[in-house]
């Protein structure tokens, strides 16, 4: 019998990828799905499944203890803007948030990790379950990037790394060597769409990891929805950091990008 693994699931494709790969590796998947974010379909291939409110970390601990879970991981997105809806959060959860050094998503997750580990639940790196989601350096679509796109990637790369290391965001939108939009709490897809509104068609999107990325806390990722945002914004290109930014639903996403003359590459 395999290892019992807890998976705390938010939104997106990440939880499905981890669940399925963990099952292939003979793990017993005990899923704690966050209400309002996780997809109900995650239950289909789970060994044990239960729903939890975002602020019910104490209930989650009890659940994991009942299921003999000593190691767990985070998978999927939680919109950090929920911290501004405190009227919907339990006082205990608010008190825990106040213990963090600030209210950035990274600080809040580190606070949650610290609490879970104090309760005997180790939070582990999810990357062993994501090998197939990372891209080697190179062109992922058939259309070669223009000189202008390559210049915008070079220009945006350093800025993207700087904002990532400052824990602001991990994505910048560039056009003609100008930073059009910087990712904040809204996330990558909304940033892409905002860049399109500000600068019109032809923007280039650059997404990187932090210099010292803790994948337990926040693993940068793109996917099919990201490409749809590129289409909506009339963007020209997407560049992601090779082997450090996960790319979910890659085949479908690249096919969609090709059909819309969008360049995708890993650098």
C-alpha cells in the first residue's frame, strides 16, 4: 500500500495533475478541497475527499489527523483578494493571518504552513508530481518570434524577475520595450487582459519564477486559460521560464496558440 498524501486543492488544473500523478506513483490521495475554488470533479479519482471553507484550517487539521496524514501539499489557486472580505472569515482565521509579517500571499501561505507543521503535518514540495508539466528551453509553437518580440522578452525578463523577488507578482506585459502592466493580486490571466486594454494588440507576456522560489508556497504556472487570455488581449507572444514555470494542458494550449498566430517559447 502506498503513502498517504494530503492534497489541499484550490482552483485550476494543478490539482488534477498532482492527483493523477500521485495516484500513478501509488500514493493514497486524501483531498481537502477549498470551497469556492476547487473543482468538484477532483473527487472522481480521490481515495478520500472532503470540502473545507478557506478559513477552516482547524477542521482541515482534524480531517488530516483522522486520515493519518503526516505529509501534504498545496495545489491550485486561491484568490488572495479574499483577505479583504474579512466579514466572511472566522475570527480564528483572521487572528492567524495577523501573525504573518504582512498580508502578501506568500506571507499568508507561510503562516498557514507554519501552523500545519506545528500540528504534525509536513508541507512538501509538489514538483516530484509535476515533471511532465515543465518545458525545456526552446520554441513551443511553429511561428518564430519577431525581432520586436525578442527585444520585448529581453526587456521584460529582468523586470519580471525583480517584481517576483519583491513578492509583487511574476508576470509583466511588455510592448515596444515599455512595461504595460505588472501582475498583482489579480493573477496572470487578468493582468494579460488588462495589458491588452491598455496597449492594444501586440503585447508580449513574460512570466518567471522567483530567484529563490519555494514551490511549496507558490508554483508559477500557465495553461489553457492563459492562452485564451492572450487571445482576448490580442497578445503576440508568451515567454515562460524554462523548467521553472509549469505549463498545464500544454498540448491543447499550444494548438490554440498556433491557430491564433501566437508565439509561445520557454527561455
